[in-house]
C-alpha cells in the first residue's frame, strides 16, 4: 500500500475537522430554526384574545382552557422537515466544494514548492559554476 505523505495527511485531517465543524454548525442551525418557528407559532397562539378563541369554530374553550387546532400541523411539520433537509443538503454540497477546493489548493501549493525548490537548486549550481570561473580568472590575473 502507498504511504500517504505527511502534508497530504495534515490536509486530510484539516478537511475532516472542517467537515465535522460544518456538520455540527449545520445541525445547530437547523435545530435553532425549528425551535424559533415553534416558539413563534406558540407565541401567536397565546397572544390571540379570548374572544377570538370563542368565536373560532375550530378552537373552543373547554373548562376555561383553549383547545389547539391540529389542522395543518402535519403539513407544516412536513414542510419544516423538507426545509431542514434542503438546508442540510445545501450545506453538505458547500462542505464538499470547500473540501475539494482545499485539496486543490494543497496540490497547487505542493507543485509551487517543488518548482521553487528546483529553481533554487538551479541557481545554486549556476552560482557554483560562476564562482569557480571567477576563481580561475582571479588566479590567471595573478599569474600575469
């Protein structure tokens, strides 16, 4: 089996950590969105006046307490679930794109580093040859 270079391993580790962080953030956002909608719905129900509850045929007061209408809650739950699933899907796509970009950037950085290393090596060889020729020339000048 091929051994993974240290730089690829560290890139993979960074990508894995980023994926975990994004998924955790996405889950928290979906949870907060669901809770916010639920609280807003409850607040709207609680803030309605007592007269509107009595006048409304689907909501009746029984023993001084109002009965919640359960009409439409299944469709709202399904819609909320679809919204959460869509949000999660979009976040996963974004996460995959970021991971692909990071891998591409790591490869480009590695290639750039190799080219720079080769250029430096060539320059050192050129300097060495030039230095040797300069010493030969200096020796010839002293002899003359």
